[in-house]
């Protein structure tokens, strides 16, 4: 199974690509990677050191968000515009599926991408819709006239987009770029988030197929361990998890002690250098 790997990155997180690149070299099979696409969502030119990717550096392609046809609305921050970058970059993939990462996503053990597939479909399962995305769920149910009981797993990165379906979704929604940005974030109080990239995609798959299993297997073969800023208390578990991927959000580091930060740096060096 050949896939494109797509990572959206902005100025302050370019340094994280070194760890991600080393994790890709160490744990993935290069013969399963078509391209490594880095989408620059920053205000300055993204210039990672391609030597970080070793023998894979010839597979790396850097795309500025403006080259995706993205005209950013001034009220949106980078966290919101990066969602649209993921969709637009995936639409350009030459593979049947693309694998979406954040800059902070690191592969943590030997992985063969084909083992994440069952009957030629990503075996990612489904997860219940989170109360955190209640506004988005209700908005998308009304927009597509569907009921969303669960969403495509694992709920965040690493995430598989089906290229043909991504393009159909873009075509289905008139003036997609503007529509998506308009509905990412209400400018008036209470500033609800009405869509996210993964909530929208799950809703569209349901709208089109009535279920997920035409494109995704309900088996679950992929296990991420992500530490968001509101989950800092679970940080210590990252050193013992058996997850396929690990990540620590930059904001999480504000809630960690200096000892924890030093231990994390030592862990990265031991694991990837």
C-alpha cells in the first residue's frame, strides 16, 4: 500500500520536523511512501533541513499554503487554517489514501503501513463523537440531514483521507474554501466551532455512503498517544506507552516541570538519534 504523508507546519514548529523525519526513517518502510508533503502554513518561508530525512529526502516536497489556493480570512488563526491545508493538500494526492500528520506526530515503533489496512481499507475503527465537538456535530447533522453517532477513527492524527472522497467533498460544497473558513469559527459570541476537518470529512462520508465501512474497516489497528494541553497529567505515560505514534502539544509544555521537559528531550535523543 503506497501513501502520501502530509504534514502541515508553521514557523514555530519547523524544528519538530527533525524528530518526525527521524521517526519516519527509523520506523517506516520507505517503499510504502510515495511522497512526504510538507505544507507551509506560516508567515515565513518554511525551510526544514532535508538532510533530516536521510535517504528519503528526494521524496520530500514543500508546498506553501498559498499554492493550494488558500486565501486566509483575517479572523482565523493558524490552528484553524491548518485544517483547510490538510484537506486541500490531500486533494492533490496521487495515492488512493493519504496519511495526515501534525508536525509533532512521531512514529514510535516499527510500522508497516499495509498492516493498517484490512481488505484494502484503513482499519481505524470509529469513536463516539466527543462532547467537545457538540456544536460541530449538530451543525453538520443539520447541514447534511444525517445523524452522526460516531466518527472515523482515531479521531485525530494520524488520519487517513480517501483522495477521491476528499475531492468529491470539495466539489459538493459550493465555494468550499470560503464556506469552510466561514464555518470554522463564529466571529460573534459564543464563537462556536461549527466544522473541523475530520468532523466534516466523517459527516460527508456518512452523507455519501450512509456508513463508513465502504471506505474504512471497523477493525482498529492504529493506536496514537497524544498529549494535549488539557491532558498534561497523562504526560508521564508517554514514556511507557505501546502506541504507534506519540505527540506532545507545544502548549502542553507550559504545564510541565523543567525535570519533565529535560526527560522528554533525553527520551527523544535516545529514541531517534
